[in-house]
C-alpha cells in the first residue's frame, strides 16, 4: 500500500534565478521583519545624539557668542536635552542589539538548515561534480558572510542613512540656501570615490575563487594523509597546498593594495570638501551673504562633515556589501540547483518484499559517450542473493547505484515488487534497504550511536543482539565503556575489520528487506574475513541481496552469479555452472585461483 508524502519543503528553498541579491536578502529575512522593524526604530532613536548634538552645540555657541540676546536658562534647557538623549542610548542600544541579533542568528541557522536539507536532496551526480571544500565554504563562510552583511547594513549602512537624512533636514530648517552647496558637492565627491572603487568588484570575486580552491586543497590534503605519510610524500603534499596558499596570498595582497589606495583617495577627497565647506560658510558669514552666526558656521561645517563621512561610510561598506551579495549568489546556486533526486509528489513506500525486475535497463553517465550499462535484464525473486562479477568498469557499481536509487535508468525500467521504481519516493524505499560498503563509514560517537544511527529508542538488548550477530561483541565487550565507548573520528580507534563488523551490526538492527554488499570483505586478513563472512551469512538470510566482490571465493555460494562485461550481461548461473562453461567467469576464477595458489 502506498500513500502520498506531504510537502516538506523548507521555507528558504526558493527560486533565486534572475532575482537581485538584495531582493533575495529581503526574502531570506521575511520571517524576521518584525524584529528588524523593532531594531530599526530603536536604532534611529538611540542614534539621535549623533545628529542632534551638532544642533545643540550650535545653539550653545550662539549663546556664548551673543550673550545679550539669550537668557541663561536656555543653556540649561540645551544641557537637559543633551542629558536625555545620551541617557536613552544605553537601554535602546541593548534593545536594538538584541532584536538585530535575534533576526540575524535565526536567519543564519535557518539558512544553514536549508542548505543542509538541499544537500541531502541533491543527486549523487551533483557531488561527483562539486568538491567537498566548495560545499563546506558555502555552508560555513557564505552563510557567515550573509550574517555579517546584515550587521554591516544596520550598524554601518543604517547609521549613515540616518545621519544624512537628519543632517539635511536640520540644515534645511536652519539654512535652506546652504542645501544647494550640499546637494552639489556631496554627490560630486561620492561620484569621484565610486569611480575609484570600480576595480574592487573583480578582485573580490577572484579572491573568493582562490579561497575556494585553497579550501579544496586543504581537505584533499587531510584525506590523503595516510597515503602521503605511507609513501613519504609530505613535501609533495605541502607543495600542492603551498601553491594554492601563494595564489591566495597574491590575490589578498592585490585586494589589500587596491583597498589601501581607495581608502587614502577617499579620505583626501572628502576632507578636501569638508575644508571647502568651512571656508565657504565662514566667508558667507563674514561677507553677510547669508544670515549666518558663529553657531551656524559650526553647525554647517559639522553637518557637512557628518554627511560626507556618512557617504564615505556607505561607499566603504561596498566591498563588504559586494562580498555579501556574492555569497548570496553562491548560496543560491545550491538552493536553486535543479539537479535534485525527484521524489516530490511520488508514492511513499510502506512495505518491500524484495522482488526486482530489470527490463532492458541502460544507463549513460552525463558527459560520457559510452553506456555504463546496456540492455540489462534480470528477474530477482524475494530473498535471492545475486552476485555481480566482472572486470573493472564492467557496470557492477552502476547496477548497485540503480538498486539504491542514486541514479535513474536512462533507458528501460526497474520494477520493485511489480511497481515501476520511477513512481516511488525513494527516501521511503530506502528505509527497507541497508548498505555495507567496502570502507565502513563511522562518525565520532559511541559504538551505540554508530550502530543505531538514525534510529530512536532502540532497546539495549536489540543493540547487543545486533552486535553479537555481527561477530563484534568479542571486542566491544572488552572496550572501557562497552557500547558507550567513543570510536573516534571516522572510527580511528578501530581496525578495518572491527569497523566492518559494526557496519554489519548497523545493517542488522534495521532488519532490511534489501541488502547491498559492496566489496564488504576486501582488504581483510583471512581470520577477519571468516568472521565477517559468518556475520554476513546471518545478515543475508531471507533478504534480497546484491553482492559485489573481487574475491570470487566469497560469492561462490550465491544462488546466481551475474557476470558483466563492458556494461552487458555476459553470463549468469551458479558458480559450478559458470566454471564448467569456460567463459569470462571461468577465466577470472582460474586467474584468481592461480594467484591464491602461488601465495
């Protein structure tokens, strides 16, 4: 019986194609708009001393320069206003920081969750084309850049905008004619600085690409450490990483140099305009061209400096803004990537008997001119063990990936229990499937955590039974904390055979209906292989099993052996039948038997 799965799409899984990154940023924060509105309101009020103090300073200067025209009480009124606006800054700054942090951190978490969710749904082919370093950069650095962009827009961008708006408003109220000077000189200065910064965008993009390449090289180095150390290739590994580090250094120095020149030219430009404002306002006061007092000269000069400083601040945030928008584009590449495993609106699998029917199945990998599998037909009744044999590149792994559902046939079809696999939600189908790979994958947790991975509330008795059936209890029981002993990162504290037996226990505890054994006994000593073969025999009992093994001695008891050659089904039969027939299997068996005999 099948049911329809409900739509579990993450709210941040959104079509970003053709959308401006700023619009995307607004979409990402759509659930936090109330918090952002509160943060904005608190910021404007708490920031009021910056744009009110020049006006109050101008009033006090006027009081001092023309004492006969003003009463002493006006001084205390201005002093009281100063005290109030300074005092309110403390509680409102806290409220602003809390609201902004809550919005930014919540969105940061949701964005990483959406990326991780999307990565779980992307096809296996996507991972063959993307390096782990690039994907790690997107989840860590790019999301962090979006969070930093938010803070830049508020802490820097909003402050600059508020300063500009209120400085222009107060100037317009006190000396409206002087606004003409502001409106001419400020845009001119901004245009000059904007022109100077144009080379930054291209260099930032190049720098980011070098960072991604470096991340890939570092991850590659860590993965290759056993091979590197075993062959004394430390200098070669360091040279490969060193080249990437030097390119990053060169790109960073180039960006830093451009930033330094840009900063110096911007500073000189704006300060030149500030000095010009002081001279013009003082001259207008002395020549009586405008009704300006000493306080007005101070006010105009201070506000012009505030405006030009704010414009400089806005322009200064552009590199960070560019990096943040580039990170949004980078994240969008994952969130909108169409290379998904297509499970939406497909029927959920609630039971699997284990019957498979391959009907003229073909598969061609993207970018390849040759078919990895061609017109493959096979009937597999429930509970049968099928061994897949053949030279390297014959198509064995392709068949396993088709059974798991990592790839879909490019020709023909696969039926599971009489139903086309294309109609299934493969996520629910895989709940009835277990895989024991060539290299067991363990994470940094306890034995219990690794055996029960993905399962909840498993009784201790069931865990012990699975470990016993996997022939792993002999070494698990001798560990310091038994089932609760940490195994180390990637199972570093265990031998290869011990890790493989825990992988078998992980499969056993799930009680799968379909079993995939991919070179599960390769590279093991004879004694360990015997223990694992015994455990596998328990695991395979009553389950539909697909086995790939280079050692033909390990699959001779399979009911049927399927021999593949260049993507085609060459032979099929029992071990004895295939040996007697004198075909490809017999040649492979004879070759291995000779090697084993000489050893």
